[in-house]
């Protein structure tokens, strides 16, 4: 039966500590394996890993990081009103139709319609967001605007 007091480390797993500074006869006396003089031979913390010998270090040469990145920002797939003229008049334009027409590359992002360009046909447009000018142009062309579920209307 194996007992805790019978456990021993594997042969070669344990090493004797190197005792430096204990006389010339030890082989590690006088300078204690540190060579002669210089910053690295002294006691104390020594130099940090990014020390560049007194040259202005890289982390001080680069400009400071400015601003911040909003991790809660909603990334929209945007489509301009002028691109919606590819659809038949009176048709319903939603995410699936925009993906089929290759106006939107990602079907995972919410869709926002922006107001650049002119619309010459009445469409029912379903999207997650509309700019003010896009909404005006769609309504002026005789179409309707439907804001998708779970999205904020602008």
C-alpha cells in the first residue's frame, strides 16, 4: 500500500541550490557569477525588458492613444435610397430581397436605409433603421416605411 511518507521525487528532479558568494574555494566566490562591475553586477532590480540603453524608448516615442472604441456600437449594413430602383414598383423590399439583389453583403447585421440618391417608384421598405431624408424620399415616391422588430427608428 502506498503511503504519503513513502513518496519521493523522481531521481534528478531535485537540485541543490547554487550557493554563491561563499569563498573562492566554492567556485562561485568573489563576483558570484555576475562578472565584474556594471549595472548587471549590482544588487537591486536591474533593467526592465523594454529599456533601450538610455535611448528614448519606443513606448515614449509613439503618440498616445486617443479616444476610445465604443463596444456597444450597432454596426449597420447601409443601403442608399437610390439603389432601391432595381426593384419592381409596388414590391416589398426586406432583408431577403436586399441580399438577393446583392445590395447587402451580410444578413446578420441590421439594415439601415440612407438618403443618398433618388427613388422613382413606390416601394414598401422594411429595414431596421432609416435616416430622415431616406424616410422622406420613400414616402414622397408613394411608398411606405416599416421599421423592423427590435430596432430603433431614427
